[in-house]
DNA sequence: ACGGTAAGCTGACGGCATGACAGGACAAGT
DNA sequence: ACTTGTCCTGTCATGCCGTCAGCTTACCGT
C-alpha cells in the first residue's frame, strides 16, 4: 500500500538495504535520546551503525528526513491510544478508573517515545507542517474520542463549555506533564502523586463532577 | 550586582564592545524566530550583525551560550507575571476577571518570547539543568502565587487536591496552549474562543466552582 | 556454471562552519 | 606623539556536509 522503500536516487531497496536503513534509524533513535537534537550529526549516526555517512545519504535526505521517518512510525503506534477512551464508561467509580487508565497509558506512551516526541514538539512549535501533522495525529488519537466522551457527559443544559476545547486542554496538559514531569517534582509534587492528580483533573474535566470516594 | 560583562578570554568589555555584544544577541534573537534552532549558525548571526564569526566567539562560547544569555534576560522579565496573581481576588465576577487577565497576560508574554521559549523548553526537556532552571523561573513566577491562591480558596474540608499540583497543571496548560495554539485551532476552537475557555479552566481549578454569569 | 543487471557501499572531494590565535585598528589619557 | 588596553578580523587547522564515480555483492535467467 505504502509503495516500496526507495533510496534517495530512486533505486528499490532490497532485503539488505532495508536492514541497513533500519539500523540507521535505530541508531538515530538512540542518538536522539542521548544527545541534544542540535548536536546529532550524520557522521555519528553512521559510525554507530558501522557504516559511512554516504550510506546514510542514500536512504535519507538529511537528519530531519530520517527523524520524520521515525516520527511517522511512532504516530502509527499512537493509534492504539484510542482504546484508552473508546467505549469506556465515565460513570462513578468505573469512570474514575477509566480516567486513571487513560493517564497511565498516555504517560507511558509519551515516555516510551520521549526523545522523538521532543523533536516533533519542537518542529511543530517552529511551524513545520510535517511535524505539526504528526503531532496532531498523536494527540488526536486521544482528543477525538475524548471529545465525544465530554459531549456525552455534559448535560444539554450546560453550553458554556466547548467539548473540543476541554478535551484539547486535558490532552495538552497530559503531554506537558509527561514531557516535563521534573517540573512537577520541583513544585513538590511527588512522582507517585502526579498520576492521581492528573487523573482527577481529567475526571473533573470530562464529567464536571468530583470523583466518588 | 551581576559583575562586569566579560569576554570569553577574560577581558572587560567596554562601551563599544557591549554594543557589538548586544547587537549579536539581537540578531540571534531574530534568527531564532525565523529559522529552526537546529539551523541557526554562528556565521549567519555574525553576518547579520555586520561582523565576523571570530567576534561572536569573543563574547560567547557557542550558540547555546548566547541563547542562554537571551533566555536569562527573558527570565528576569518574567518576574512581572507575578502581578497577574499577587493580591488579586478570586471571588465572584472579580475572580473571573482575575482569571481572564491571568490568561491574557501569560499568553501575551509567551507569544512575545515564543522563539526563545521554544528553545528553553527543548533544552529543559532534554535534561539540560541550565535551561530547566530558567524555565522553572518563568513558570514559578505564576505557579508560586497561584498555589497560594488555590490554598486560600479550597476549604479545609477538601484535601483531595494538592494545591501545587493544580497550580502547576494550570500553568503547564497555559504554556502548552500558548506554544501550540494552532493545535486548538485545528480542533475547531477559534482563536477568539481559546481565551475564555482557558480562563474557565483556570477559574475552575482555583476556586473549584463554576463561574458566575 | 556463467554472465548480466541492479542493489549496496565507500573513498574521495569541494564546500562550508567551527573555534583559536596573533596582529592590526582604534579610542582615551598623558 | 606615545602608551595602554579594548576591539575587531584575517587566517588557519580541523571537522562535518553532501555528492559522485566506481567498486563489490547479491540475485536471476539461461
């Protein structure tokens, strides 16, 4: 469906080629999580992969191009986050459990992919449409179903709140908390306490009620 | 108080030197807001300032060093954000106005400094302590007084909520919304509607009540 | 087995950015 | 005019970027 993997100069990549390509991506991933994005050099990635810079340029136009590749792969993965909200109940204790699981699942996903997500976030903030699109895909995997949940849970009476805005704000908060959990620590919020606090916020935002004891 | 401005090799900078230094910082600021952080080169900054790369290296160890300088300057400025919360009332309509002004003031500050804040946020996320500290200084200028406000407004009965966590979450949300307002737009939240929605969230978080009509 | 064809890799190269230094230009006081 | 210390830049070694030609390797049909 996605067509064959091709090199920059148009050749079709075979088994061996795809292996090297993948190894380069893996090494880049690792580089991203160990050194600042600004300092990631093609030559280092190539060295780590046991190959030469020229080989890197066979498969990717530049570092950014390879990063986009990794990011897109991660965005595919993010589709699984939908299950954290889809078809879940928000009533009573079950609802609070839903909230906790959502927070857990989202934080886990973000932390697992923190290095690449940092770069995606930067790119999106800088106005790069490709990174923006990828970031939206990840966030939307939760925002979309969550918006529906908010709509379903707010009575027809209460029209002061825009469901999309609430849902977007909650997910933005989760993303921010995942990326900068150290900030919360420095505010005196223990790592253990972060999760329930976020879960509370989410529950409150979706249902508009305080959670049951 | 902050001692004299010095060059990398220890000389004391005079009038002319400080001017060049400042011009370099200004140009770097501009570069940051027009091109991706990864692509900002010393040679470009120097050229824009009408000088040579060697001059740049007289005043700063590298691009990052100069960026830190700009960031620290901005962090000083952020102290003014305190006034958005300090001594303000959170009761009734006045309280909602406080909330709106806080949102407005914070978003305005973030947007005014968006380029440098992007880099600070990235650095903090990457675990760089210097950037982390600067980011905390900016956020704390609001989080500190806001935490007090939350404490004062939550009855002694309600101990489920950690004031620091709530306050931190609200400010994180504001920062995220400021940095990625385009995301909200793409969720169908109009730019005009973003402000009141955030104000609502803040008011709710601080007082625990729905705002008065 | 053999040769043809396309994939795969790298050495080498020009170009550009980095970062250091020494020396020259400049301003200010004597 | 001379001295002193500030300020700037030409120059250079080093290292990364990004490209290309050309060599090696794997696959396939006969």
